[in-house]
C-alpha cells in the first residue's frame, strides 16, 4: 500500500496511490496521521479497497508531504560506512539528533533560506521509517511490529561549522529543511529494506549514490535504541542516515544554491524533487 497526501482546494486529503491512480480517502480520515493512528484494522481495510469513481491520474494531482510530523523528527548520523558525519568510527550505538517538525515540506515544495545566516547548505538522501504503533522499551525482535512504512527524506543541513556538529538541531531545522515524500510505502511492498539503491541528483546530475545495504545500525537496532529513552508514537519519522557523497564531500564542494533543483531517489520507494529559491 502507498499512502499519499494530495492538495485539494484550500487543504489536503489522504489518498491511496495504486496503478498510476490516486484514490481519495477523505471518507475514512482527514489526514494520513489519523490513518496511521487508527491501527491495523483500518490499514487492512484500505489495502483491500477497490477503485473509486473519484480516482484521478497521479500526474493530475499535486502531492503534499505524505504526513505532517507532529513531534521531533529523529535523524541518525554516522550510519553509513565512510560517511563524513562519523566522529566515532567504533561507536556501539546509533548517533541520534534531529529536526523540528516545522522543517517538513512535500514534493515540489520550495527550499529557501537566508544565505547571510546559512551560507553553506547541503543535501542528504535518507530512507525514513514511519512508526505505526507506539512503544517503549521495544526489543529488536519486536521492532518490525512498530514499522508502518517507509518514505524518502532529504535531510537538508547547514555545513557552517558552528551548525555542523554541536548545533546540528539548528542547522537542520530551518523551515523547508526536511522534504518528505512522495508517499509512504508499507513493508509488504519492500521485500528487503537493505537492498535499496539511493541517490541525489542535482540539476540532472547524480552527485550522491549508495545503498541501504551500507547501514551500520539496522532498523530494529535503531527502533529499539530510541525506545529506551522515549515512547515512540504513531506517525513518528526516523531518518536512518545518508551514504557518502554529499555536497561537502565533493572536490570542490558542491552545495546548494539559488535556482538549483535537487531530487533524491530511493529504488522501491520513490523520488522527491525540490527547487531552491533563496531569500533574505
């Protein structure tokens, strides 16, 4: 099952994406967040749902972020071999930081910031986990029971030294710094989440590539570790890290600038395109 949010009038509504068509679900819930929180009975009903006279072609609708994060967006650093963020190459636990929920935007949303405040801004393709059922102290064995699905996150980040380390939260939480989408894909459609090619494409050129096979800490380890310290909630977003090759890694560095178009792609999940428009 693929769940999206589509623009409708002055607002947005949840929808199923199936065979190139979009089936509105506003008769069952107001948001995808409500669908996730409703639990497995509704999920099964939606999986079995047939067509609808209100269905539209996918290319005829405008997608929004598939869900609106309601709490902290968890991000995992140093989780790919040779990634530049790794200050502790022998770490025995995930490195956890994050983004504030106001950073979230959807497919086609505009990336914007004041270059006088944040002069060095980078892209990071990441597979994100969406939590489906709450849990505290979750074992690694039980962690899969808490996964609702997956989506793409572009973990936009400042590389200004003061914000690329001790102040990660500030350098990653600017409005628009968390594109999410294009939809949420449930685990039944992702046979192996550790075999997904992923890439960042800047102005049509592949500038970052890797695979989820490179993850150091895998999904059950991440969920179990986080749940030792906080009760995970339905709709929580956990971005699982980025492979090597971000803009700051390139020689010379290739960071984001006015007019750039950055697209992140994860095979089996989808692609997420956003354009940069700098502001004061």
